C-alpha cells in the first residue's frame, strides 16, 4: 500500500470517474486503474463498483476512502512538523480562492505579497468551496480563502472582510434610476444566477429567499438563467436578458453612468457575505497565514469592510 494509491482512490471517490480522476492526478488512466486494482487485490476487497457511466463506492470502500483521506491529511501534517524550525515565511504557500473572490482580490493581494514577502511566492488555485476544502484536508493546499457558511470540522478560520451584495440591471431598466431596492422586489424579474456548485449562488438564494421559489404565477421569479462566471452574467445583463446580484467588490464604481449597466444597493440591512481564510489545525506556518491576512486587509476592495480585530475560530 502506498500514499500514491491512497491519493488515487480519494480522487476516484471525488470524481466518480476513472478518467477524470487520472486527469486530476496527472497520470494516465491505465496507470491509475492498475494501481487501484492492485490495492483492492492487496486488501482483498472491492472499493469501487464498476459499470455504467458513474463509478460508485461499496460500503466498505467508503470507509477505506474516509480513512485514506485522514492518512493523507496526517502525512501533510508530518511535512509541516518538519518545517517548524525553518522560516515560516520562506518557501511557497499554496493558496486556494473561490471563483467569486479570486478575480477581484488576487490582483492587489499578489502585488502586496510580492512587495512584503518576496521569499514566499503564492501558488494559487481557483475552485469551488467543496473542492478547496477537500484539497485542504488532503494537504494539497495550505490555506483557502472562502465565504461562510461552510461546514468542515478540523479547519481553523479567521475572518477577513464583510462584503455587501448589489443588484446589476441594464441601463434602460425601470430600476436604473433607483437609489435602493428590497430583496423581495426581485421575485418578478428575470434573474441570472451562477450555476450549481458556486457558493455565491447559494448565498444569494439564502439572503434573497424570493429568488428560490421558481414560479410563472408571480409568486417567484419569472424565469432563471444560469451562467458559469460572474463576468459572463454581467455581459448577459448588459445585453438586456435580465438582472443579477453581484458581490460589491466586483463593482468598481457604483455610480457609473457609462456603459450598459447600472448598479443599485439593497436597502439596509443589505444582504452580505463574510470572506474568511481557512487552514488545517495541523498547519504550523501560522506566520504565513498572518502575512496573507495582513495583505488582504491592506487591499482596496470596493465596498468591503475589513475585519482587523477578528479572532481565529474552529469551523463548526
């Protein structure tokens, strides 16, 4: 049994597909398949049920995969222990960032980090919250910047900033001259939302419950379209297809009268999200986490309220 084989079974459990798992592990599919079959033969058990378009785990296989995840996490902890006597700011820091934060935070953050700690380059990855948590637990990421809420025990969390939501409408929309709107007013509009998997979609549906009730009778939104990114949705709004809700940091100028869009704040209390940095409890380079946090607090993010005095806590 090897750590590589454990990484392979965790990848297959996550992707539910041997080919996709092989791509994620940067190996050929036959290499991955042979290694997993070898492990199953060694253990004398079947971990995955083959057949059909999707791979499923046997009940015993699910237990083995869960244990493999713990082993990989503890292996990463051993590496961190070995670094304790070294400079925590020396060497790369592997940082994950969710899709709806990365385009607006990373440009100023990377610039500040290069100026302050050039000896600690950031190795960056954009991804969904669920995937970033998996990579943290497996030791493939050192820290991740995500938005609450997320449930994962064993991660330490420190708040970074609070960010309100705003509404984007086409320039000729009936609301274009409004100073503020209520969330319940959205129910009669054609809404453009991010697709499933994006935590921002879930946050918008949570704080604007009228949007979650699909109906053509007037009790919910009239129609809903889904996009793959906030920028795609922004262009769709500009073309007059509908309206959307955006995080405030994605809007450089709320009062712009140029272009095809108009931005409107919500009435107080405005819906918002809290962005945090998370890391494993076993991660020992706490000075590196603090360096990233200090750099984030120095970023000029439009409309965000930086949380300078926030305390570290364990994820619920």
